[in-house]
């Protein structure tokens, strides 16, 4: 089965006016396979670079998850559902009635930032003044629609992936005067 994108890449390769190429798209649609296959078929030598596979970022995600779990357990807050997205976090939690939402969020964001900076000291320079989290948060009380919110959190990344489409875009030559 030939893929349409393979013909587009071949057209790009054969164009005398080709510019640098960046292949963007959602995860798990075959970008890696198509690039490796294209290189194997149409070039003598190829080098594959994947900028998404950053071990430091993977460890940071694991540490954030563990820190949030630990801090929630200290306060008796139950994490019903949670998902770490590339640039934000979805959490459905049950906060004890004796605790206000704002005091819990202040605690969670403040303490977790300190703990993250303790484990990843290099981030102190990236996020000056120890501002790891953005200001504010979104809160909604959950009643009968708890199952709907759990499903939303579970499916959010899948929905983001489905909405994004595989795209090939040529950029202007950055070295052109």
C-alpha cells in the first residue's frame, strides 16, 4: 500500500526549488515510519533525528506525576482521574470538605514547584523566580456528571490527536537575504 504522503515527499525531493522541510502531525500516525522509509528508498545515506524523545522531559513528567500524587495523599485528597498533557495537566480530585479549593490549589502548585525545582535544579534558570506553574487554575464542582468528566480526561489526548492532521509544510529559506 503506497501512502499519498510518500508521493508528496518525492515531489519535494525532486523540486529544484525545495526549501527545508518539517513534517508535523499528531502522534501515532506514521510520521517516523514514512520518514525512515522515504530515506531508505530515495537516498543513499540518511540520518534520523527525533526531537520529541527527550529523556529529561520524560523523567520530568514522571516526577511531576509522583509529586502531585504524594502531595494529594498528604492532604487526604483523592485523585479520581488524571492525565499529563504535553503542556498542561487534567485532574479530577475529591477534596475533603474541611479544605477550601483555593488553599489546596495554592498548596499543590506551591509545594510541587519547590519539589520539582529540587529534583530538576536546571529548571530554576528556565523558569526564573521559581514560577513553574502559570497563574490561576480552572475549577468546577462535579455532581452527577462525574463520569462525563472522567471520560473527558481519559479521552482528551486522543481527541487532540484526532483533530490534528498530518501536514507537510515547506518553510521559507531562513538563509535567504
